[in-house]
C-alpha cells in the first residue's frame, strides 16, 4: 500500500500539494485525475524522492522511502530515462546491472510484445517506441508497484491500444499501479480507484465499481460534477 | 567484462606512468652523495653551528645543499614548507627549533638579534605616523635561556632609520640605531640604553654624529663595518664615517672623492677611538668578529694571508697563511670570537688567532670517497 | 561498493570517447610542434652552411644546438594542455547538467537506482579525476614519444641532451602538472580535488534550490574559499602577527581543507538524498 498522509509541497510561495491524503493498494489500478498542473506528476516524483516535500508522510508498505524502495516501486515518467546513445540491449544491461529485481525474460517478452529491436538506438526511435522502451524498463522490474505518468499522452492510437492491453495482461496483475492522466477515456474501464485532484488537494477519492453500482455514475460523470459543478 | 576495458586501460596508464615518474624522481634524490665532515683533530663543538652552502652538479642533478656537522641536506630533500620558506635564514631556523615559543611572530632575524650564552634579545620594529612624522616602535623581547623567563617591553624612537646592532652589557640592553634628521639630514649613531627591569630608555647617547656639509655636492654617511656573526656579543663596534664628494657626469652621479674615518666604539667602556688603518697600506678589511679585524692579502705565489688586527691593543697578531698554490680554488672563510674558519678544498680548519694554532681540522668526505669533483662550495656562515 | 564501481565505470565510459579524443589531439598537435621546431632548425642550419660556404664540421662549431626544450616552448606544445584543462573544467559542470538538460532526463534513472545516491556523486568525482590523471599520465607518455621522434629528426651533434627531470622543471605547465616532488603533486591535486568537490556541492545546491540555489551556491563557494584561506589571513599582521609558523599553518591548512572536503561531501549527500529535484 502506498500512503500519502497530509503531504504539503511548495515551489517557493506556490502551493502545489496542499495536504494530500490518499492510498493506493497493491493489486489495484489507481488513477490520479486532474487537469494539467494540479500536481499529479509532483505526487509521483514525491514518492520516488525526486522532489522534496515540505511536510507530511509518504509510506510504501508502511515504510519510508529508501534506496530499497526502488526495488519495490518502479516509476515510468513521460520522459525517456535512458541515454539516447544507448541501444535497447545496453539499456537493459544497465538495468540488469543495478536492479536485483530486473527480470530479463519478462523484458524479452515485452520486447516481443512491443515489437522492438534490441539493436536499435534509443535516439533513433519514434515517440511511440520511446514510450514503449520506457514502459519496458519499468515493467520488466519485478516490483510491487508501478507508477506511470501520462503513458498515453502524445502517442498514436495503435500504440495506445497496445499499452492499454498491457494493463489487462499478466504483466500488471497483482501489482499496484498508480497512473496519471488527463484523458480518462482510454482507461476508464481499467481503473479500480479514481482520485480527483484540484488545486493541490484531493477533491474526491472513490472506488469506480462501487460508484457505478451504487450511484450509477461513471468516472467521467463524477468528473463533470466536480469540475463543472 | 568488456565494459571495464577502457577504465582498466586508463587506470594502468595512470598508475604505470605516474608511478614510474615519481619513483624515478625519488631515485635521483636517493643517489645524492652523503657528504659529511669527518674530524681529523681538535674540538668538534667549534663547528657545531657552522654551515657550508654549496651546489652538487652532476649529470641530471643540479642541487643546492647545506652541509653541517650534523650532515648534508639537499634542496630536493626539503619538504614543501621548507622549500617555500627558502633555505637561507639559518639563524632563525636554529632559534625556532630551540626556542619555538619565544620565536613566534618573528619574521626575520638580522641586526635585530642578540644572543649570548644566557640571553636572547629580539627587537621587532613597527612604524607609526603621528602628525606626518614617522615614529618607530621597538618591541623588545628578552629570554633568559636558563630560567626561561621572558620579558617584553616597548620603546618609541623618532627619526630612526634602522637598527644597527644590539648588545647586552652590565644588565642593560643596548640598541644601537642609526638616526637621520629630516630637516638637517644629519646622521648619527645613537645608543639606546634600556633597563630591562623598568623597560624604558634610561639613557640615549650619541656615539657619532655627522653633519651634512654646506656644499651641495657633498654627502656624509656612517656605515657599520660588517660583522661575520650579527647576533654575537661584540667588544667593539666599528663604524666608517665618510664624506663623499659627488659630481654629475655624463653617465649620472659619480663619487669623485671619499674621505673616511674608521671608528671603534667599545661597548663595555662606552669609549671610542679612531683607528688608523688605511686600505692602501693594509689591504681590504674583510671581516670583523668584535675583537679582531681581518685583512686579507694574496701573495705572489697565490697563497692567502690573513692578518688579524687586534682592535684593543691596536696591533697585528701573527699572520695566518693558507696555501692555495696554483689551484686557485675557492676559499671560504668566516670568523667568530677570535677564531678563523677556513673551508678550502675538502678541508675545514679553525685557527685560534691569538696563538695561531689549528684548534680544529676536519675533512669533507662522502663514505670513503673524498672526491669533490662535482661539488662547489659557495658560502660559509654560522647558523 | 560494487554499485559504486559499476556506476563509476559507467560514468567513465560515457566520457571515454572525449578523453581518448583529447589524448589523440594532444599527441598529434604536439608532434606538430616537434615537426615545426625540427624542420625550422634544420633548414636554418642548412642555410647557414650554404650561405657561409662552410663544411658541416665548420658550421657545427658556430651553431647553437637545439634541445627538446624548444619544442616545449612552442604554442603547439602547451596549447593542447590548456585546451585539456579547459575541457576538464567544462566537464566538471557538464557531468551533472547533461543528466538534467535536454530531451533525455537520465537523472530520473540515476536517482531511482537502488543504491546510495551519494554513489552518483562519488562516481562523477572519480570520473573527473580519472580523466584528469589520465590526461596527465598520457602527457608523460606523449613527451617520451615526442622526444624520441625529436631525436630521430635531429642528428646527435646538433642536439643538446636535457635530462627528463630538468625538462619537466623548466616549463611552468609541466612543473605545475607534474611537479617532480611528490608532496607538491599531492598538494596541487589535493587542492584540485577539494575544488571539484566544492563545485559539485555548488552545482547540487543549484539543482536543489534552482534560482535561490545559485545565490546559495555562490555564498557557499565563497565561504569555502574563505574557510580555506582563513588560517593564512588570520596569521597576518593585523591579527595574529605571524604567531604560527609556516609549518604549523601548513598542517592547519591540511586539517581545514579536510574539514571543507568532509563538509562539502556531507552537504552533497544530504542534498542528493533529500533536496534534489528532477
């Protein structure tokens, strides 16, 4: 379980996260929803200690984030995280060198699935393929949690479908996923939990299935209420 | 392990090349000959504070060294601090080693030091301007070597130009200074008598005064005759009082006439007398040790004759002849306390001037090798 | 430790191309100096022989010989050394900023590695040092190569042999880069390492606090310079009036420098762990 307890984050005077509380469970797909600039990416960066927070607590399975956490949580940012002059195989070797949780057979499987060639240089890849490589580096780690920042932004429709497919496959099952997006359409049917953010606070946190069953509302319905209402 | 090839190669390059370079540099120093002074006869303590400076130059080595009774030290063997400070002020170095606390804050020692068996006196100068007039503050520190007792006092002097000498006579500190009056430009040598107990100037006596002449092209000056050991107790101080006539020639100012008088001042009695020793007659006065003035003359055969003149009795002692022969090699000499030190070829000799006897003789050797082919001695002094 | 070595090796491989290119550049340009000096010298000699109608033996009597020092005084010799120094200085900044800037933000990966983040700092420091010492070591080898080429091009009777140590001592570049005394080497490169560590800390301050970090970094840098110089300054006339001997100041300096080094490393470690931003 990843927990946010009253997390406050400021850039200078600008408050980005203003007492954020939520939890994301293992085995569930939690979606952080909000317009651009509400602090979705900041939340992910904060989990990985890629940006400092002023107060509050972030716990992964009840523990503070340390170097050991990085064998347990993988973050797939929307920017490429491998050197452009590396070949895909070199990038995989790098991961294998440093992560005990690296699973090469799964990496090979993903390579096949995404139709990527090991010998290709990362800098020569299209935007969609770069995103796939990024996913590969994260998903091939045997980790309990995966954080994905805007995995669908700026990517062609076929790649989106391919990525969406990943969510229903064994590549994801049993893991906890936190995903951010500002376009819910592609994955609405996949997510278990939605966390609506606005102005640095959690507006609403709900289980999508319960919401559908009890109130008969889809995520988009709720969003409409919240953001328009 | 292919990944590690480049860094391994560079590591090997670094260790191999830098390692070889520094091992080889160290080896050059290791091969330097260990010269030392081997006693032939006499009292070894006489050369305890003697320093012979020189250069060893052979093949790739060109290294300055300092040879003492304790052994030889090459410049390349000095540590970085010693190299930075330079190997020249040996008196300061000796005193620092022996009296580290007393010597703190002392930047230089020269005429501002006095040392005898019991006392060490140091004077530090400081300038201060008061109503456009420079004042000298003299900070005097005094160490009783036996009791380790230290005394410090400060006196202020006007019109001072510099310290000439320091002596300690009858429980009083005497600071001899040269003064120059700003208006008249008259020059004088003044004895400041300071009682260490009161810490103030008890007496200020003018020893010599030279008035500037009215003629435009004439100038007076007083200079002290150099002492071989600055800090040593001196029975006499010698001063040359001179009047120079200058003319402006095509190539700048030129001294056309020089009248001078040699004055001996007795530090114990406070009396002075004129010495009648013309250069024409006696040759060059080379050295002075407080009692004897040494004149040197080369004979036709090329031998060096040292003539010690006793200032007290105003007479010459027996001459000391150093045979040089045809070799014409460098002779280094210095004097201290009525003794003449000669370094010549590979020999160190100390003569007692009064008796003319050799009271110490030593040989400069390296192992069994007396070969000084690559050695050049250029200076001898006391530390 | 294993992770540090892997990371350091990885960082080193990233700069190895540049390093080997610099080495090649140094050798080629310095050999240019050798060819330039030898050919001008030989043509001068030949011309002299011709003009004066002298035999070779006669000409030798009145003609000054040439030593390898002439090459070391040529701009083609010391120019590449300056360029290498400049490249290293530039790389001290580049080694951090290239991970943040541009399209590929490798810093995400580095900071998410399951290892002490301070290893990133150490691996970058190691890389800068290996590059520096690598170039210095290569320069030694290059001089040996250049000297043998020089010896091939100038006949023995026109050449003045100079011992290697004397050569290294004569020219300011080589005397600073490779002082013949090992203690000077330690002090020179020790100061260099301290400077790199302080600059790294300044960079991390900037990377952590951005614009505010620039001000903090400059203040920190000045404070460190002040700290290191303070023993010398307070020993001057106006305060301690040379109370301490130079040898004591030296050891105080060593201690103060080690404190500055440790302080910078502790701050850097803290910044990397808790303050740095992607």
